[in-house]
C-alpha cells in the first residue's frame, strides 16, 4: 500500500499503545509516569484532537470494564464486547478498572468530551495545554 498511510497507521498505533500505558499508570496512581507518557505523545507532533479522540476511546473501554466488573463479567465478555484478540489486553483493562470507581470513569469520559468540545469550539484554547490539564485533573480525582 501507500507508504504515507503505513506511516500514519504506525503513528496511530504507537499513540494508542502509549495512551493505554498512560491510563495504566494513572490507574496505578503513577501520575508522573502518566504525564511523561503524555509528553511523549505530544512530541509525536500529533494533533491534540486526535490524541483526545484516542484518549476518549481508552476511557470508554475503561468505563465499560468497570461496569463489567460491577456486573460480575469476566475478561472473555470484555474481549467479545471490544473485539479484542488478546487475553492480555482484557486482563490489563480489568486490572485498571479495579483501581478506579465507576463514578470516576463516568466523570472521566464526560470531562474528555467537554475538553474535546472546548478544543474545537473555544477560540484561543490550546490543545496540548488542555490535554495536560485533563490528565492532571483525572490524576487528582483518581486518588480521591
């Protein structure tokens, strides 16, 4: 295929993997490491709204995993819902979900949507700064 598409796909997967690690660190209350990973993402020169989109997807998966735990579901159910090929991904997602509350997940998804709207609609809103603020807010509330 197209070399540009191949490079963009690689960058997208790298960003998604890094965001997944950042949320793992955040759930583990390792805020400094999560911030470091976000910094790495921002150096990839990706548009903040693209990173925010990936972040929203990761938060929605985390929220669904928390709901699954509360309903007594297992990793196989989660794998089916998110069309995951790897048992490891589902285990990691459930491990992260055990570390955060259901209200935290719901609030995080909502705040991600609000941040997305702000970046796209408020004149002068700086995407990278908004992402950093969102990460710090999520880190603070995950320990509350």
